[in-house]
C-alpha cells in the first residue's frame, strides 16, 4: 500500500534506475511518498506500468520510461524524457544492477563485460547524462554492496563491478563538490529481493534465497535519507558496518575465514 507521508522532497525530481523490482521499486515508492516526482527506469515495461499506476492512484507524480542500462542511447533518451516531463533532475538513484556468480578461474569474459556494462558503464552514463540538468542541492546516490568493500569468493566478478562503482563515486564527489551536489554510496548487505534469481551464472550455481537479509524497504529508507540530507557512505545495518570494518582491519584473517565459504 502506497501512502503520501511527510512531503520532505516535494518539488524534487528523482530518477530511480532498476525501479521495476526490489530495492529500486521500494525506493521509488518512498520517494513518491515524500512528494518527489519519480521517473521509473528499467526494462520491464509491465512492472513499471503497474508501479506507475499505483503511485499515480495515490496522488504521486511519476513517469515510467523503459530503459536498458546496457544501452547508452536508451539512457540518454530516458534523461531527455525526464527533462521534457519534469524540467530538471534533483536526485539520481543509480540502483539498477545485475549479479554474476562463478569462480574467478571460470568466469567468462563476455559475462563479466556485460555486468560491467550494466553496473558500472550504465551508472556512469546516467551520471553523465543527468549532471548537466542538476542544480545546487542535487543528490547522486549509487547503490553498491558490502561486497564492493571486501570481495568474497564465488562472486568476485560482481564484486569488481561494485569496487569500480565506488571509485567513480569517490572521484565524482570531489570533482563536483563546488557545485554543491552530493554523492552518496549505499552499501547494502543481503537483501530479500529477486537479485540472486536474476543473477547471471557461470555454471550451475545454486539459486534461491539465503536465510536472513533485510527487506528492500529498509535499504530504501536509507536511500531516502541520503536523498534528503546527502551523506558519504551509508550502511543499512550495524552488522554490515561491522563486517566491512572487520575485513578492512583484518584482511588476512578474513581470507582464512572465507576459505570455508570458497570450498563448497
Ligand atoms: N539483493 C541484495 O542482496 C543486494 C545486496 C547488495 C547490493 N544490491 C544491489 O542493489 C541493487 C538492486 O538490486 P535488487 O536486490 O533490488 O535486485 P533485483 O530485484 O533483481 O532488481 C534489479 C533491478 O535492476 C534492473 N536492471 C537489471 N538489468 C538492467 C538493465 N540492463 N537495464 C535496466 N535495468 C536493469 C532490473 O530491472 P529490469 O529487469 O526490469 O530491467 C531491476 O529493476 C543492485 O545494484 C544490486 O547490485 C543488492
């Protein structure tokens, strides 16, 4: 059920990539609930259309735009439609992403290239297309992962894309600081979405959900806070923060601990 809550983002225009599912869908709903006009970008038109209807029926302003993050011209057109519909961009949530499972020794380069196209080049193209339309107070929010801080076995290719996204965030933050546009990186841990189902596989790695994980709404709440206030690095749970801090402080011990994970 979608409701208009306190309208802290009234008058703002937001783009959410990967809005058809999971974290992006939850984020789009919360942004609309705070009064932002929201552009819903993803490939699945049916799902985007249903979300567009839901938001509109509750009094929100929204526009669904079919977008393929692996296609630069598709991203450019999505940004053009945003400007035609709403006139500016205040918030860009680079959330669209695809996973890739497989051991480094077995990864296919074409799979890794595709995942980089979506997770890194797609986000870069969104930033480059949106920036000329962003004013002071703008927010760029990139959705990374805790395993974009410490790579783990069997998903190393995916981790590499998130490390690359972090690097883009860090350089960009400083480059555009005099424009008063903030760049936030969000590092979710395991989240209950269709992400693993949707991931590319190298061989026949298992699908299905691991126990635990937070609901996508919890990640979306953190993204909304970043949209309201900015911020640099955002973690969703205390355990995520502890995981990252621990792996940074004790990389060798982390290697040893992860060996068991790598075995099965
Ligand atoms: N779930 C987790 O445990 C977890 C943990 C840490 C970080 N993350 C990150 O969170 C983000 C959202 O993932 P999620 O968990 O919400 O997974 P999800 O439910 O699978 O959603 C992924 C979204 O990305 C979109 N997408 C994928 N490929 C695309 C493409 N080529 N063009 C346009 N959109 C594309 C999908 O839309 P279409 O298929 O309609 O195009 C979908 O809306 C990702 O960046 C992911 O890496 C997830």
